[in-house]
């Protein structure tokens, strides 16, 4: 992987934030789009996957009739994913690296590599997401977060280039905001807080996910992404490796994509096309 920025992740699972309390920032020097509204195209519809079974997210808001029509475009989606089978987690931390997310008009229209924390309750999916996305209409590698119940749903906080390495963190406050109220969460990239929100459950599923979208069913070749040094948080304020002693599974939804989950002491997730 070359030189990797290391940010202390102590045994309690706490990753210190360099961002002032209560504020949300972008990476230093970033002055690009802040949300999907700033882009001239519609990003793909997001779904929360419980294991190998896709579950559509509830709460999606369409900002205009034009974007509503664009959202109805039918995509063929191919995924490579590792995930915790059990829903017992309050946070995650992964080191993420993208060597290539291939895109081309008529082939892979959207390509992303992300990590999620979430839970489906009464058939309604609640999750938080951070990742890297690339589009055929805009081949910039964009760093983003997503929450289906916030407006905007997509938020951008930086750009990247192949080979760069980032620490992605999603963590929950294990005490509810108020008795009977949801739990707050925050998303960090390299110790900078890039999103805050709420989720109804303290006990969630974690995944690391490589997703590609095509209208034609032809997918661009040359993808390679990886995540390493995963940690999982669980109550009360504890953490453990994303490793073989945790109930973790992985899969690819098509032979188009090759997925590996290396061991022994902690998993190294690889996905390629």
C-alpha cells in the first residue's frame, strides 16, 4: 500500500476528531460541489443491503420532476461486498484505498467504493455511508457521505486520486440524544468530521462495498479497490478487529467482479473487475 497515514485508534475504538465540536467540515482546500444539487447529473439510487438481499431505502426525496425522471433510469447493479452477519455494532473504522474505479459511457456509468453502518427496522432502511464515487459524465474521484433521511442526501467533502489512502470512520454516541429519542452518529475522514446525523438503533450491521452501475449491462474493466485494518465498535465503548473471530461473510453478485477477503489476523477486502 505504500505509506499510509496512521491515526491512533485506541482499544476503546475512539478516533479523536480534529474538527471543533459540533461542526462539520470538508478536507483542507476543497472548494468543489457540496451536494448532488451542484452536479449536472443524477447520481444512482442508493440501497441498503442486508447481507445478500437488497432492501430499498425509504425516505428518498426527489427535488424536481427532471431529477425524478432521471431517477427512474433502470440500472444493472453489480456488487462486491463483505459484511457483518450480526447487527451488534455501533461504529466502524477502515483504511480505504482505490487504485481505479473504471467508468465509460455505455459501460459502467457509476462506480463507488463505500462503507456503511445501518439497520432495517419495520422494512425501513436506516444507514450512514462514506465512500468514493466516480461517474462517466464526471470522471473526478469524489469523496462523499450519504444519509437517506437528510437533505441533501449526498454530500461531498473532497476529491482524490488513485493510490491515495483515507481513514473512514462512522461512530455512534452510545447514549441516546434524550430518553426515547434516536442515537446521534458522526462520520470522520482522516479525523475531520464530515457529517452528523441520527439513527434509531444502537445495534447495526457494517459492510464494505464496491458497487458498479450500468444501463447496458456492460461493465468497464480495470477496477481495483481495497480496505484494510478494519475495526468494529460495540457497547459499552469497546472495539475489535474486522477479523475471522467475528461473524463476517462476503460475496459478489456477478462473475464480472472478483472479490477476496484475506486473513489471518484481520481481513483485507479486495474487489476488482
